[in-house]
C-alpha cells in the first residue's frame, strides 16, 4: 500500500512544490488550502478547498476517505508574506496562523497521525548584528523574536511538541530560512525580497533604477526551493527532535541580492534606498543538525536566481499583454 501524505497549504509556494516532490517519491497525496496553486495545476491525488482555522475541517482532513489517519502530515498553511506583510498584518498572522496550528495539532495527534512536520521559521530567533557568531537552534531561547510572526511560530512549535508528547505522534520542527524559486508569490504585497527584486529588475530598463527598503546592508541567506524540499523530506524521516534550521549558509546584504538579480538579468541597475520594513539586521545560523542527516545546500544564490528570474520576467511580460 502507498504511503499517504497530507500537505496543508498545498496551494502555496512551498506546499505546491512539496506535493510534486512527494508524488515523485511515490506517495498518495492530499492537498488542502483556501485556494488552488496559482501558477500550475496541483500534482495532488486529491485537493480540498477548506479553511483550516476551523476545527471540524482539520478533523476531516487528517483521515483518508477510508478513515485511516495519514502516515505523514506536512503543516505549511499560514497567513504568510514578506517583511512588508509581516509588519502590516500582525493581528491577522497572530490569529489566523495560530488558529490553523492549534486546530491542526489538536486534530492530527488524537486521530493517530504517525509523523507531523511543522514549518517554522528563522523568524523565531532574535535580532542579530552582522558578524555575530552563529546561533544554534537551542539559542532561540530565551526567546525574543523580532516580529509577531516569529512569536506565533514559537508557540506553534511548542503546541505541536506538546501534542506529540501526549499522543505519541512524531513531531518534526523545520525552521526555514528565506526560500525562493519559480512559482512563488512575486507581486501583490506578500512577495519576499528575492521575488520582489526579480520583478523590479524585470520591469526596469537597462540603466534604470530600482528601490530597496532600508540601507541595503541587512544580511540574509536565501535557500532555493529544491534544497529546502530535500531538507524537509530528510528531516521528516529522521529522529531529530526539536527545532532544526534548514537554510543555505551564503550570507549576502540586501544590496548584494539586488546586484545578483541585475547581473543574472544582464542589466546595469542603480539601487535607490528608501525607508521601509526591513526586519532584523543580520542572520547567522548553525546548520549542523540538518547536515547530520547528509543534507547540504547545492544551489548557490546566483544559480537559484538564474532559475527564478526568467520565470518572474515571463510573469511580468504576460501581465503587460
Ligand atoms: P504561501 O503563502 O505561499 O503558502 C501558505 C499557504 O497557506 C497559502 O496557499 C494559503 O492560502 C494557505 N492558507 C492560509 N490560511 C489558510 C487557511 N485558513 N486554511 C487553509 N490554507 C490556508 O507561503 P510559503 O512560502 O509556501 O510558506 C509555507 C510555510 O513555510 C508557512 O508556514 C511559512 O510561514 C513557512 N516559511 C516560509 C518561508 C519562505 O521563505 N517562503 C520562510 C520561513 C517559513
């Protein structure tokens, strides 16, 4: 019998890619979301449009049509966006994402789901200064996330782990770094920095100017979607408890990210710094827990942008028509 996997948030960026990966790995997959994937048809065997803030919907989705609990649940549904959205929609994030996580764990664990992966975030960590030594996963405590999105993630991590302990459900906590790739949100206010710069550069003629929020010095690392998926799958099937960072350790400034996009596009672009929500000054994380599973990031920032920029440029061109 095929293994069964439930992907919550399967209409979103990472969820829709994860469904494809699980199908390739031979699973029977159910996707759930408020919406279908925006850019290509879902690869799921079954796709339910449901609001996971509602407990009865969560209870419904964690069992197959035959009434068996799913072997694996990947909980990626969240009210989610880049830094602009995270700062503007803090009440929505605190309410909507918490409700999803409270009801999903409270449905999955008692139903007998065997393995449950929660998509947490690097936003659970405190602000850092550039060149500070790497933080380990345990150093998320004492907790001081920079934004409410991070606080919600920490609470949801703990909620999942508590239910795992009570009901004997294996819980895996993946703390994703900023992830990007084709078929991610690229406009509308929820897009993250790599997609936003790809869009701005695609819209700007050679020799033109784009805007970047802040002074351009904030340091980040960006993980290409395929690398992240590989980490998710390894972590789900591992025996690693508690939070596990998944992210490429190639740290660049915001300006360097913008310059990488311009270079890939083959354009000379000037960067104009304007005030806007930036988030933390820097990030720098240890990766030895995920590396202990044989994971390593294979796709450099330049390579990942080379795969992402043409897709976003095509979206920009299509919108003009
Ligand atoms: P996304 O916004 O593309 O996907 C989230 C999906 O959840 C969306 O399709 C949305 O419709 C769905 N959703 C929201 N509310 C729902 C509800 N009430 N019921 C059902 N579905 C609902 O975001 P993503 O980038 O794919 O992120 C997936 C997960 O990974 C999220 O939990 C996010 O917080 C986490 N994460 C992402 C990144 C990143 O860089 N993309 C970084 C850290 C953590």
